């Protein structure tokens, strides 16, 4: 039952975006292109989190079956199919590994941020406690390498490199926590490592395992990187202008936690003192956060951030346009458009 709900959630996310997006030539629901493969990923996820220690299974399931979009596995599978990949089990295993790594980082992020809510419900950290959630994150990282570790040295190294960049990105972000000197360049470096690395690695490995030529593997690497940056920028925008009911968490989390999101950085560059005061404060009040959010919304930061997201999306789009027409190329093209037009 839970697994069926999980499939419906993934499909409804993409289908709803397709429905909302203005029509354009070649637009297609990317989910339908690899629906069977994504269902196999779900089966992998359900099986691999079973443990003789019930708490590990419960905490893993709490997040894995909690409404994630599965965008990273989607990109991985589409890249593989785009280049005619045939060994289905291989790419399903890699797509599973990408989602497990992502989920592990979310568990650890909630601990770092002290988050109360994740995906519209009580966070694992809040429900199960720090120690159990931390160990479960480690458990999921190990499970990820059960899937990725059976491949050749190249795939294993790329996956390990992605995990390294994730941890480096987290540390870099922490160094700019409540730091008024953070720059746009600092932000982009954090995002390249912390968010875009899994998009990049999934797309790269997908093409590689399909047997694509090195130049094409590099193109997919570029596609994933730019898509991941665009994705994170929109996440940052939604933390300011989104709706709690759709996001599954309150707005203003970045201000509360002192995370240097793009709208905050742009507002700081624009000299908005109320934003600087809330961002720099160790424990900003609800009123401070509300005032800072209103200031960001009324200024130019949101539009600037959307424009930057669009520029990275266009870079990803240009990479895909160069490739031969196919159902899977159209799915990747549509995904670019949907990422920057989403509202949840």
C-alpha cells in the first residue's frame, strides 16, 4: 500500500507540472518515459531498507516513502535510455543508489538544521531523535554502495566523488552560516557540490553505462550540473514565496537557520537591512523572519534569482538540443522546463 502511494506521488508531481506548463513542441511527461524502471527503483528501495533492527527500517521508510519527487533517479534513467542502454538492472541499481545517497543527506541535514518538518510531516530527527536518525543516514549511505559498488572503478569513483562533494558542500555552507560576507560565487560553489553533484553524477553514469562516447558522457555531466543548479535556485525561491501546504514545510527556513540561500544573498547585496538583521541573528524571532521575507518579496531578489535559474536551465536545455531526437531527449528537455516552473 505504501509503495503504491509512493508511485502515485512521483507521477502526480511530474504530471501536475506538465499540466501547468505552457505547451511546447515535444513536451512529454518524463515520468512516463521510464515509469517501469522507476517502479523497479521503488522495489529496490523497499527491499534494501529492511533490517534486523526495526528502527533502521522504520526511520528509512519514514523518509523514503514520505513523498520524495525522485528527480535524481529520473535523470539517471532518462540519460541511460537516451543513449540506448540495455542492461536494465544496472541502471536501476545506480538510480537506486542516487536516491539512497540523497535520502541519507536529508536525514543528516535535518539533524544539522534541527528541522521539525520534512515533506509535510514530522521530520525523522524530531520523531526518532538525533542518534537513531544519524545512524540511519549512515545505514543508507552503506546501502547505496551495495548498489553502486559492484560496478567498475570508474562508476565507483564517480559515485564516491559525488559523496565527497556533498560533504564538502555542507561544510562550505556551514562556513557561511549567518555570514554577511557571503557572495554569489560562494553560493554557486556550495550548490555545485551539495545539490548539483548528484544530478551531474546520475546523468553522467547513465550515459556511461549505456555505452555513450566520452564526449557525450561529458555533455550529460554538463546537463546534470546545470539542471541541479537551476533546481536548487528554485528551491531557495520557494522558501520565500512558496506555500507551506505545497512545500511540505514552513517558508523562511533558510532565514531561521542562517543558510545563505540565493534570495537572501541578493537581498543583502541590495542593502536590505531588515534581511541582514534577521540573517545575522543567532535566534531570529518570528517577527524578524516575517519582516525579512516581506522585504525580499517586495524587492528585486526573487526576480533576479528566477532569472539566474532560467539561465542555468537554458544551458542544460542547449546541451540536450544538440542530441538526436528521441522520446528520452524530449523527456529531459521537458524536465528542464518543469524544474524552473514548479511551485512545490
